[in-house]
């Protein structure tokens, strides 16, 4: 029991399945423009295979060569926006966003000097960048829509192992999708979920 206690107390994983999940990390970049704090966003390049034109935070997959999810977020920010990690001041970490046992995003919050943002960002990954004032976000009420997710087992699923077999009643899941409309931009999906969580933290007195 003492050995078990030591192992449980030294456990580092945040959730069951983290070690085998697809791990991604993003940075919420905060910059000051004319004395007012803004959050910087990217519009993903229209030539990308996955999610072209979507709005996101800088970030991407945690590679085996990354020492931590934070290092991955800083590396991706450098690759996408040309901002060197040494010029990024990390403020803190948000709770990870676990979309499923096989996919997790680690968000970090950091300040970036407006002077170091490069106009020549990586056009292969980023179509454009823009900012939204935090004051605007604090006063904006995002809206949501429910999306139903149906479970469809593969053809080789071992129905004979479970009660009711092929007549098993799989539970339909509902997912809340949030939307932020700012000027000509619409932020939704995982970026909106992370943004909403961050804004709620700011509103919490």
C-alpha cells in the first residue's frame, strides 16, 4: 500500500488517456495597442488541407522533440508568426481542453511586445492576423448552437460481447458550439471554447 501511495502521489498525467492522446498546444497572445490590451488571432491559410480559413490561436501538435506542451506552443508561434520565444512572456496556463479521450489542447496565456510582430508571417500557414480588444470581449455575449454527435461502431465491433448486442442503445451526445462575431470575422469551434473560458476567468472577480 505504501508503494501504491507513492506511485499515486507522483502521477503526472492530467487525465486517463493523456499519454496516448493526440496532443496540441496553443498560445493566447496578448498585445498592447495604443494603450489598450488586445488578443491576437490568426486566420488559417486557405491552402491548408485541414480547416482552411478558420480562425485560431497560434499553436499546433506537441511533437516528441518538444520538452513540454508549452515548448510546443512557443515553437509553433515562432514558426507561424516569426516571434522568437525569448520575446514572449508567459503569464500562465489554462485548464486543458479535452475534446475526447484521444484529443487534448493545452492553452497558455502570454504577452507579446507589439513591436516584435512580424509583417512577414508564414503565409503557407497563416492567411492574415488580426486583434480584438479585451474590453470588447468582456462586453460581448457569445451565442451557441447545439450539435448532436451520433456513435457509429465499425463493422467489426464485437456486439456479441455486450448486453443487447446490435440493439444496444448508444447515447447520443450533444456538443455546444460557441460563436463570436467581430467585424468581418467569426470565431467558433475549439478556439471559441478556449476564448470563452479565458474571458470567463477575466470576468471572475
